[in-house]
C-alpha cells in the first residue's frame, strides 16, 4: 500500500466548523472507527448499507472510493475485489489519510491512498466502480454537484458510480422528525438529500451518459443510487438486472 500526495489543497472551512472536532483529531477518529458507533449513527443500518454497496462490486475490479469512512466498509470493499483488484481511496484531510495509511498499510498492499480534493481529481478515470459512501450528506450543495460529477467522470464505459447515503423517509416513518431535528443540529447538509435526488446534482452533460437506478432502505431513510455508464448504446446489463431483482426481493426498504 502506498500514500500519494498529489494535492496541497487547504481544508474547506465547513470541515473545521462542523466536523473538525472529530475529523481533525486523530484520537477521536480512532474511537469513532468501529462498527458499533457506525451502527448507532445510521440507526443500525450500517451493515446493510455496506452490503448494498459491496453487492455492486466484483472480484479483480478497479475501484475508487471518494472519502475515508469509519467502520468496516473499507475492509469489505477490499475483500470484495480481492488481492488482484485495484483499490484507490481519495481524501482531502491529512489526518484521515494518515489514519487509514497506519491502519491498512500492512494489510492491503494494492491499496493506494491519495491526499487530494475529490472535487478536482487528478487521476486517470478508468475505474470499474466509484464508491461514494455517506459522503454527500456531509458537504454543501455546491460541493455535492462537483463530487457527483467527479465520480461520474472517473467511471469507464460499462462501469458504475455507487452512491450510498441518507434519503427522505416515508411521511409516516416513526423516526422521521427526530432524525430531521438531529440532522439540523449536527448534520446540516443531510436535508438537501431529502429535497433533491442525487441524480439531480449531475451536470446536464454527464447525466444522459448513465443509466440510473435507486434502492431505498429502512422506510426510505437511506438510499443506494447506482449510475451505470452506457456502453455502445446498450442499456443495463444482465448482472445489473440481477442486482436490481435482488433489491426488489426484499433487500431494499423495510
């Protein structure tokens, strides 16, 4: 595993103001980096959401992940693509880059960590899959647009971008208003995902180049949006139809 510093970007102000208390503190990051707290923060849906993303991946694929995350998600992705897959991870925060390097440098030799701004990637876009796991809910709307476009640009024909994040829950969801108030206090960028589909953040030039499909979980509180890049004018492949059928058979929503 290697760390590649290809950007000297300063951290956006919102990271310091809203999330700096955690993400800029290595000790707090270590304490948060466990599945129990990840489960609490996602209403005990963490494993389900991770599985929904991993289900989209195959052995030996080239995968890019935008943003370092807590819990076992990185391990699950790495195991899904195997020892001969390529797994690149991008994060703008030096604390997160150093933390993930210390954690995995002896475990996954093929993993590469890039200290880089995901809104302006300096990578060759030729990935089978780009994973954006619980990232869009932590960034402002203007940045969401840039991140979504960056993810789409990195996908090769026939490949896919996978967005897993919060979603507007059912009107009668018992936790709807509790979650809304909590997010307004501590996660102010989540609510834009209630008001708009992730697909709407894509630029008019990129959006038509993809086939979009969405699954929701836990009474529509969470979502997985997959954008499959069209290849030679073909629509969704058979494996995409299989995954979609699997979600319809009870893997999605309640």
